[in-house]
C-alpha cells in the first residue's frame, strides 16, 4: 500500500474538554456534535458545527457521588440519552438540543442502559421516531419522543433474554420499505452472542413474534473488555457490520434490499461473513484483545492499549498504528475509547481529559491492490480508478486462470490441508447462491477438512494431553462458526455421519441443535446423565411436546426432582401421557423419608391444575394406598374435586377400582368411606364394626333421609356392641341401656331385647322398660293435647266464617274509583254490569279495601292486568271469560250472606269468582306490593318508542337558506 501519506491521521481536538467537571467517562458524536459524560454526573455538549458548548448537571438532587455511565446521540446531533449511576441507583435522561434541561425517563428508573439504536431512516430534529433501548439486565424497550411535547410519547417493553440472561452491550437498527409497510432489522450483542431480529409491522409486533419462534443468534464465547457492535453507514444506509467479540471480530456485509432477506429468515441479510482472529494482530506474541473499535468503509480501528491499530477489513492486515499526544496525568489511565460520527465521516478517541480527532484520507485509493493480492479480480476491477490499474488487474487475471480442480489438486499434492481449507472457504464466499449443488459439495469437503485438522491437533505430541491449547480452541471455535453459517447448505444426514465417524460428539450435538434435531441432542444428554441440560433443551419453545413424553421414563430415573420441577413449569403438558414414566419410577424402592416426586407432581396436577383425568386420579390413589400411613389416602378420598362446578362429580377416580385396591392393601377405613360414598351403607357399617365401633356409629348416623335404613344400621351396631361385651350380665345391660341414649331415641329397649339371651331376667330390664312405658304415655298425652288444639282451631275458623258475613265498609256517596275517577255509587249504564258480577240497584259492582281505596270491578281488572306479567294477565282474563260464559243464571247477589253451608256447596261461578277475587283483590293495588314493583319500571315503556320518536326535534337541512335578523342591542 502506498505509504507516501497516511490513510488515517490524528489531531488533538480539545485538551480540557471536561471543563473541570470531573474526568471523562463516556462519549458520543453525531453531525459535528460531541457529548461527554463525566465522573461527577455532568453532561457536556460541544457543537463544533455551530460553535459553542454547554453543560448540564444530571446529579442534581441525587444523593452521593454520581457518574455518567453511557451517553448516546442520534446521527443528526439533536437527541441525546444519558444514564447516571450513583448511590441512588441508575437513572436515565433524555435531552433535546433545544432544551435547557434534561428530562428523567421514569419508566427506566433503576435500569442501566447500555445500548441505544436510532431509526436513521425516519428520525428528524423534531421527533426521534422509534428508538430501541438495551439494558444491563437483558431487556429491550421501545421509546419515542416528540420535541414539541417536552416529554416522551411512550416507553414500551419489547423483549427479554431468558435462555441465557446477559447484558445487552450494543444495538443497531435498520429499516426498509416493502409494499407500504416497514421491515425492521435489529442487531444486538451481549458479551457472548450476536442476536438478530427482523419482521414486518410495528416494532412491538416484530418482537412479540419471537414468543412463538426461536431467536437467531451467533455465539462466540470468550472474554472481551467491551463487546461492541458497529455499522458502517453510507448515505444513511448500513453497508456492513463488525462485532468486537471474545473470539475475534465477526463481520460481514449487509444487504437489506435483497429479496431473499424478506423471505428466508433472520440471517439472510448478512453476507460474506468472516471472523478476524486476534492472533493476526500480535505477530506471534500472545493475542491482546482490543478495548474499543470503530469501523470505516474498508478498515477496522482497534484500540489496543494507548495505540489504535488500523486493520484492513478485506486483507485482515495491519496498515497503520496511530499514537496520541496525551498529557502526563492521562498517560497512566490510557485512552478510554473510540467513537464515530457517521454524518461527518470522522472518528474520535478520548481519554480522561482530552478529545482526539481521527480523519480519513481517501481510504479506498489502494483497495484495488488489496483485492488483486487476494485474487478477487471482480472487486479489484470495481475499485480501479484509471486504465493503468485495470490493465494490471487483467494481466494478473490472465496468468491466474486455472480450473478449480487444478488448484485443489495442487494443494492436495503438496499436503497443504490448511491452505486447501482456506481456499474452499473463499470459494464458498464467491459462489452465487444459486449454485446450491456446488455449495453443498464444497461445504461438505470443508467440514471434513476441519475434522481432519482437529484430529491432527489431538494426535500431535504437544496437544495430545491438552485439549485446551490455543490453536485447538481456535480451530474448534472456527469450525463451530462454519457449521452455524453453513447449516442451511450442508446435507444433514451426510454431515452427521461425518461428525459421528470422527468421534466429534459435541460438534454432532451442536450441529443437531442448529438443525433443530432436538431428539439427538436430548438423547446425547440422557446418555451422559446430564439431566439438567436435557431438560433445558426440552423447555425450548421450538421443541415438540412429544419429546417430553418420549424421554420422561429415562429422565425421571436419572433425576426425579429436576424432572418433576421441569414438568411443573411446562405448559400444555398432558399428565396422562406421563403415567408410564411415573409408574416406572414408582415401581422402584425409595427411602422412607424420601419425598415421592411422582406423588408431588400428581398432587400438583390434581390440586393446582385441576386435572380431571380418571387415570391420573387412579394412579395417585394407588400410590397413597401403598403408603404406610393412610392419612393422605383418607384426605384424598374425602376431597370433593368437582366442588364449585355445576352438576360436577365429587370425584374423578373409579370407585370400584379404589375399593378393590383398598381391600387388597387392607386400608379398611378407606374401604368404609368408599362403601358409604357408593351408598352401600350396610356394607360400610359391617366393615366399620370390624375396625372401630365409633366409626360404625358415625357411618350409621350419616343416613338422614331413610329412617328405616338408619334404624337398621343402628341395630347392626347395637347387636355388635351387645355381643362383644364380655362383662357380667348386669354390666352388659347397663352398657346396652347407655348405648340406647346415644341413638337419640331412634332405638327403644324393645328393639334390642332380641339380642339378649333368652334366659336373661326381666328384673334386669325393669328400669329401661318402665322408662320406655313412660315415654309412650307421654306421647299419648301429647297427642291428646294436639287433638284438643285442632278441635278448638276448627271452632275458631267456623266463628270467623260466620263473622265474615257481617263485615261491611262505609262509603261516601262522592267516593271516586281509583282508576277511572268516576263516582263509585252513581254510574251510567255502561258501568253497571261487569263480567260475572251482578249490579246492586243503580250501582255497578265494586271493591272496597280496608285502606279506603275503592275500584269498579271492570277498572280494577284492567289496572291489574296491565301491571302484572303476561302469564298472570292471561290467567285473570281467562277467569273473567269463564265467568261471562256461565251466564246470568250462575250470578249471585253480591250482598248475599255467606254461611258455612254455602262454603261447602259452592257453585262453579262462586269458585271462579273466588279465584278472580284472589287474583285481583288480594291486596290494594295502590298500597300493596303491586305499587312497589311499579317503582322499578321506566317512565317510557318500550312499546311507546314510536310515540317518543314523534316528539323528536330534527335539525333543518335548509339552514343555509334561512334569513338572519339583526336585532338592535
């Protein structure tokens, strides 16, 4: 490369940039604006475009020492986000270039913000649009701010790392328009992984979709001072990326406009991927990992110690080393970090006090030579700037034209396996994606070369006993990265056979995991006895639920506790399909004090998940029955699992199976409960008598609705008690008499006499018999009293009936009907007759109530039928109709006397009239319950809707034509 002038130059931009506000802790730049964070909680803004600077105290009002953890600025230099850490915890602020003070983002309080991704395509000075924020606890949030609102529009939770919780260290976002919708691409890095997210629609929708599908990631383990992710931006579009990881610099091109990137998933917008190993930066000395990085179009700027090494991204060669003019007090702490200003095309470095500017001077001028040295003739021609350069490329290309086969044969003939592998990898990078057959063949060949290299390293004397050597680890990591990149082009069966034939079990499991062949992965962990790892794989959303059932028998034998804990946290698991595994575990002997994990899981299913499967309940019952203590069994049998469900059963196990099992295991108390539950009370009492007479008494007392059966059961208990007594005759009789008292009078002495021997003396029962006779005498006397009371009651009723005929009410001649408001006593001819009633002189039939209200019969019927429900109204009208049909011959004088004989010999008309009286005149409609029910009715009924609509005032359509009058004030 031409060394006449350097590609990158360093100049001191500001010596004391922190203005005495503490030392610089972080920095960000955009559009000639630099923002610094200090150790004393100050945010300092230098605007080199407009001139001037300003500073803001973010520690004000916070206890203890405060320090700016991170500061971020958008490409336009208008929007700033900063996080302060101190004694009061973490707090994040938003600041606009036009604001005089920052605003606290309360939703992020307590969260340490490590990364921010701006929407470069849509962001403006007035609005941030969508901003993605990454935190130290592995969470992503979305935020948006409009400057005019003076506050954030919203802050939403988007995503959280759960499989491997790590801090998000850096974020980048890109958008592309596709058929009037926006497609988002988000890259995020943690210390060991690079995650990629993509989807169409809102950001919230894109991240929500990853609840149902796996997140694509690249894992490169290894320690790194600061994991960073950078995009190179050209004309507001990301062209390529670089990840500063523990294993090396993983980088590649970005093609967001390619059609396949919309179709085939997360990783297809990344092309020409490569890993720059740190060993290439140290010239054979122990590799030193960079502490910070910046990315230009063709180079990586790597901060190592107090120097910046400039590495060509294509050739992976160091082209320059940059030195900094630091003050004496800053030399010991060194250069802290690098940052870039994509809008201005500048790079910056900073230490505790100073800012240095790194300028780029035509970095692409010699790239044609770099591509030519790498035999990439198409890229070399694309970077040529004059005919002379193109002629040199054509000359070298002509001399190089050889077939692929010739090149590979030459490498094989000289035994350069490593060079052949490198050639094949480069060949893969240059092949078109349509050459699927050739890509698969070369990828498979490269796989075998990797395996051969790993085996040769293991067989060498120096590495035979050291699998952790640097070269072995490096080639192993490179091979895994190759498998991850080529997983979609490698033939699955062939690759697995290769890995198996070379004995690379760990790589076989890794590749199977990449291909989502989880059965192979789990089978390996089960064989190795690594239960936790197998269960972690089973917990992944993409793993079929059937694998849970397939490996359950092996896993529960290996580690019952971990397996059951995993089952209890797994959703949509069918316990019935786990019964074979649980029976296998239960068939093995267990220590007395050992927790029975299957019982624990079944109890969880029954009590927490409310499982209703009879098989699950039967299995739990069988395990309870085999325990020494039957308390758990009895509690299970007494529990009503269907309680609270309408028409639900009290239990879900098979009672016949439960009875057979309990009889077999000699759980007699449980058998008594089951007999009782099955309404087999005689069997329950008979069995209970063999166990405990007290239990038998309790069972006999459960029968409440069948007095004969209850008595029969108590007789069974009595017979057993009498026959079992072994004392003297008199003692036995005293106990029998005491037993009678426990039956609460259900049994008498005569009921239990047959159970005593025939030669028992009557004198022994004298006291009990006399007591029984006294009881009978008392009952006879009580019956006599009840009969006398009934006779007196009948006489009172007869007297009341006689008095009823003499009852009357005084009505004023001006008294009005409560409904029609006409006078009760003087009515026109139309009201003199009512259906089924006879008028009295010139008066129409009417009702008078004790409260003083009076109603015509006709009016009362009409009022009541309008106020009751449809069924009652139809009943009243039907009675009235029947009365009318009976005719005048059946009518009686309303003022006629009522006697006892007339009640017993009522005519059909009298019965109908009595029923009608009960229906409409049982209480006053104005003072009784009917009026109370009227309160809840609306003022306007549903059938009056048309009447209401007729009163509606509708707007006039010809308001424009109406004249207006001006009135003098």
